[in-house]
C-alpha cells in the first residue's frame, strides 16, 4: 500500500522548513524517526538522499527520499489522505489559493527572514529587511481574513497548508523580535495574525516542534552563521 514503510525525517531543529514537515507529521499522527543533522558535518545519508542541494528536510519513506518542504508536506497529505485532517483543501480552487499563499510566504517572508538574520551587513540593511517582512505580513493579514472566513486558521477550523508554511518561521520570529526590540507580528498592525500565532503555537501538533525559547535560538545563531559563511566560501570560484 502507498502508506506502507517506515518514515525517517532528516532535519535541523531550528529550520523553518523542517518544522513545517514535523507539524504535518504530528497532525496526521504518523510515527516517524527524527534524525538531527549537523550543519558542520552532514551525514552520508543526507548527502546521498539529497544529492542536488545537500539540505534538510529530507523525508525517507521506506528508504526512498522526498525533498523540499512544500513538496514533502503535499506528499504526506496525499499518501496519508485518510489519516488526520487534510492539509490541502478538497476544492480545486481553494487548493490553488492555498498553494499561491504558501508560495507567497516563501517568496516574500523567506528572503526577508534570511536577510534579517544571515545576510545583512549593516543596521540599515537589516531595517530594510524588517520593512520587507512587515509589508509581507500585512499582506498576509488580508489573506488570512479571506482564507479563514472568520475561523481559527488559514485552513479554516483546522491547521492547513498556509498555516504550516508560515508557522515554520515562528521560532526565528521570536528571536528576531529580541534583536529588533519589537514584534514582527505586531498585534497593532496585524491583529488577526497575532491571534493566529497564539493559536498555532498552542496546537498539539506544534508543541515541542515550534521553538518557543528565543534565547536558545539566538545561542544557536552563530552556528548557523558559521555554516552560511562556509557555504558562501565554497561557492566562490577563482
């Protein structure tokens, strides 16, 4: 059967992309083995399972790898359609809308998150990245009002595709809040998203997966920065 076979997830605990996969596995109540990877010394299993990007997450289903977080989430939802709530809507139009907004999150929020933490070299550059993130979140405030139809999540009554894609970033948002001295998801600017964040963090599927200790995230940041610097150096060509 399609859902047969053991599940193993290769990841890094701070990764927004790994977090979203773990939340969906929890939503579906699927047993899986989680393997924490080292940024400085990636395992042979990871390098062999994702030979193109050498990145996490990788889901191994019966030993066969599935790569890229949004692809993995949709794969889980399709293979285990009868387990737990559906992550993507059944209606084709609503499914397309969810995919659009999930792509928007990674296209707009993702680069701003990268800039705020990893690539900005001056406070002016960081301020610009924060401004881009805030603008994207304000757009998502309107998307939430449209998609949720007054219910708790982008997916309605239950956590859905856009929820898990955006929710993966919440751990780092908490760390960024401490760095910049204010909240990215500001209750004054984006009250719907602020209440959504509280509900998402409190959901059973997110507990223990979405980091809630900003100081611990910041302690891990130098490890990530060292990995980013080493990766950049490897890509430089003479």
